[in-house]
């Protein structure tokens, strides 16, 4: 166990100096908080404006599973003895044997969310219901929240992502036009309606399957699944592709030119953003049941390889979607629906609290430029760091927004704070770079 909970002063009292102030308490910063927990030389607190921990709670559809191994928890791949591991969570709740006996092929996502909530609630350095309003700097960082002020040598920004929808959708958002991040709340009112799900990734697949499988009293009349991709493609979870999610490759990727990094992210998107095989199989089996057993083929439609170019109001409170076929651009379709679920992804959350420092931080294609330890490049002292978590996919690749390298990235930051050299990364079997290759003797 760590030290007793800190009794923090309010904004009316004196400030408290920290080694690290964290902004946001999602999985990325929770990992860092776990690795620093109990270290008296690293006093820290992580602020989060939410009242309590949440993690895509409105997308926790029954049957939804993780797309990564449970070993890719907050700490195990960097510190397997840490008390905030997934195994520690199972043990503390007396369910280790039950979890093993359940033989989950893929861990339930709700169980992993509950694990993350447990880690947040068990760490006295996590402060929920407190919003960071601004960060200033005069040799130390001054962090102002809506409840207090603290100073810190370093800050770690891990505020996650926000839902994204096309610009033409934003004026219409409501009960019949909503992002998939609101799915469980908003889908309850779709019984008897014609519904379109837009987005060909895992979230779109889960929403489509959930709507098809609702009880008869809540079931939409028809559900159409639209995707820009040419088909409903599976995630590439094969062995060598998973080497993209190892520290060795992340460091190699970081050293590449910007144009090459962009090319690789686009080329390997399905390594991170494809659909789980189990979800695709469940959808296909549901479609088989509807068409050949229930003879209810009108209940669904599949429209891949199409881009939604417009969404306009139609008569009777309905919507008209305009679709352009990607291989046949002269072919457009108009689809009349009563509601649209936009499974169109997420963007990094805005960081308005850093506004006083923005002109001092270098950027690259809309991201803060970071060094090898995820510290932003800025004009401040080298021992005063602004660490960026889950916000530099363009510089670190697909794993930056994935759980796979959470613990390793947090370890890099923790080592930097402690003045230690970065731990050697896990080496791939693959020699990603031609530099210093062990097989140069074979080249001609």
C-alpha cells in the first residue's frame, strides 16, 4: 500500500509542490500514476474533470471484448509485480480462478473497464471532479484547477480523445443523429425506425450487431451498415503484424521522416482499426438467421465502399443520406432513414488549459512535437517537462492510441522523472532498420 491519502488545500489555502501534475486520468495517465505510486521522491496528483472514472461507458455493449491481451494492462509489461495489475484486480476481488475457468478467448471489455476504475479508485493520487483550467510557467508549472492551485516540476497531459463527426452532421446532432459513443443511451429509442450505422471499424460493427439483435419491442425496422472501406475488414492480429505494437518498432518509427510515418500509418490502419473476427462471425451468423431462418431479409442492408457526402432533413422528421460510390463516382444513392449512428472515430481532445504556453511549444502537423521520452519540445528548461500521452500518433504510430504500449510509454516517462536511463526496449525478431544490422556481413 502507498502512503495515506493526501489532504489537498483548496484555492483559498497555500499551494502544494509536486514532482508531477497529471492532467486527465484515463488509461494512459493511470498507467503512469500506477508506476509512480508509493515513490516518496515523486509526489504526484492526477486531475480529471469527470465525477468518477469512465471509459467508453456508453459503448459497453453486451458481448463487446478487448482487442488486445489482458497482459497489456496498466503495468504488467513494465512492472509485473505492481499492485495495479489486472491479476491483482482479479485476486483482490476473489475471481482469479473463475476468470481462468471461463476461458475467455477475448476478455470482456466491461471487465477491463471495471479493472481500470478499480485502479483509479485505489490510487489516492487520482483526483476526480476537478478540472484543470490553465497551466502557467515561471521556473515551475503553476496548475490552476476549479478547486485549487498546485505547482509542479513536470506535467503529464493525458486527456484522451473526443468524438468526431463530419462537419455537415454537427448542426443536426441529437436523439436521431448521434455518435456511437452515446450508443447505449440513444439506441433505446430506435424501435421501429430505419437506422443507418456509418463507419466500418469495430465500433460500427458492434453498433450494427447490437441493433440487429435487440428484443422485438426495441428492434429497428431496418438497419443499414455503411462503410468507406471496400469490405468489412478484420483486424490484422497476426504474429508479425503485432510487432508493430512493440517498443522496438515504436522507436524505429519515431526516427523515420514525417512523410514516411504518415504513409505507414495509412498502410497499416487495419492492424489497429479492423474488426475482431469474433464480431464479424457473430454478424454473419445473425444475417444468416434473419435471411434464411426468419425470412426477414428486409431487416438489414450492407453498403460498403461508399462515402456519405451529405445528410439533409427530409419530410416527416426523417433524414436523407447522400452516398457516393468510391469505385463508381458517377453513381450516387439517396437513403431515407429515421436515425443515424455515426461510428466515425475520435480526435485528440483539445488542450485549452495549455494556452498560456502554446507559443513556446513546437508542433508538427497539429501535434506537439515530442522527444524519445514523450516530452514536448519547448523553450523551457530541460528538467521541466510537458509529457504528452495518447496524443502523438503521427510521431509514434498506431500504438500511441492503443493500449498495447501504455505501460512501456509510462515507464519511459517514469524513468525520465527518476533520472534513470530508459530501459532497453523489448527487441523484435525483425531488424526494422538497416543501421547497425547484425547481418551486414551478408550484404553485397
